[in-house]
C-alpha cells in the first residue's frame, strides 16, 4: 500500500497547529514534492482486502494530498471559489471537485467520488467531515501530519473534538438558547444522523463543556468562509 511518510513530512513542515498552510514557502521550496510522491505511487495495485482502518487512512490522505496539490499548482490565489466581476465562478468550483481527475491505482478519481462514493457511502464514517479539507478557512483544520491505519480512529476523534470545540465552527448562545454551527452539519446532516438522533446531540457528545442542549435545540448555521486556508508570514 502507499507509503505516507513523505506526505507526513510535508504536512509537518508546512502546516501549523491552526491548520493554516504556508503555500508560499511550499511552492517556493518544494513545488513538485506532492506530485512527485503521488506519481511514484500511482501504479500500485489497490489491495481489495484492506481493512476499514487502512481504507480510511488511505482515502483521507489522498483526498487532502490531491486538494493541496491542486492549490499549489494555482497559487497564489485568495479563495477556492474564484470570482469573476464579483460573481462566484461556480463552474470552476464544480470542476475542482467533480470534473478534475486524479490517477491512482490504475483509475481516475475526482474529489467528489472519493468523498461521496468511498468515504461516505462505503466506509460510513461521519468524522471524515472533520478530516478532509477543501483548502478553505471554513473547512476543517488540516492536520499537521498524515493519517495512519493504527491511529486513524483516534485521529478522527481528535479532529471531531477540535472542530466542535472551535468557536469559529460551533458555539452556543445561552441568551437565545441557540446552537450556532458550521454548515457542514447542514450539508452532511444525514451522515451524522446515522450515528445519533439529532445534530445538537451529536455535537454535545464532543463538547468539552456541559451545555443545556437536546434534540429540540434551535440551530442556526454560521457563514462559511471560502477564503484560502493560508498562513500569512
């Protein structure tokens, strides 16, 4: 299976503890590093007997590596949702996720296919929504290190706790008794409801503070920031 040590080293070098990426340094110093690593692995055969842990680590790493590689090709840019004359360019946005293909295991995959067909439909793990990144500020923080099969469940649990206890992503207004949370919980609501009965209860299971929330707690969704998750030196 794929050796993720080169990817791990790159993440540790260019991603900070806040999930921000130093794209400028990465592109200046090692612009081809991800592409060269992926190219060296692309003709490997997919092991059909991979267990769930191996598959989770594999596809989360590949999703994130493909995403960051695509950003580096186009850097500098301010947002993954480019604008033309002030209007969001949805065609470019959709192309990025659905029509751009990445070759691995003798087959082409889009980011949408990896996310929806493999990580969501096949592996049925809602915590992937706190691990795969679209390179925007609104998405989960990019982990400063790779996922590995022996640790992936612990890593996903850490990702969920980090995301849910980040007030930029989730917060509770005690005056209005309203739960404010990322639109990720709206877009992928059905994934979370496969493991719990409501979004407030799912969020509550990861919160580090005890808040008076239940299934009937009103929810309001926060603004989703599509600006690039870049670190400014």
